[in-house]
C-alpha cells in the first residue's frame, strides 16, 4: 500500500516560503501573518501524522515549513525593530532641530 501525502504539509511549506519572501520584499506584518498560518498548518499536519504514521508520508515538508515559518517570524521581528529605530531617529532629529529642509 502506498502512503498518502500528508494533508497540510505542502501548505505549511508554502506559507513558510511566503512568510520569508513577503517579509523581505514587501513588509513585515504580512510575513508574520503567513508565518503564523504556516505554523498552524504544520501543527495540524504533524498531529495527523502522529495519529497514523504508517498512512502518511511527507513529514519532511512539515518540518521544513515549520523552520521557514520560524525564520519568517524572526525576520518580521527584526524588520519591526529596525522600523521603530528608523522612525525614532527621524523623530529625534526633528525634535532637536537637526533635520532642516536645506541641510541634507
């Protein structure tokens, strides 16, 4: 008997990849949202595998998707911190008067 593909394994992998891509190329919040969805799909797929391990294959995709989702969360947090620091510096420059229109 051939094993079936684990339900949700490809979704977890896809959302993990999207979380990294959207964090780097678009913006952090979308990557964070897709990371959470990817982790949720990975958890569901792992639970299904634990119930019937002889019935399913594709646990590697679940593990890879989970790792990519964690990387996406880390990148989103780093992006958020850099954004806060960036706008904090701009606000500090404006409030100190160091940021004037002609002094670039």
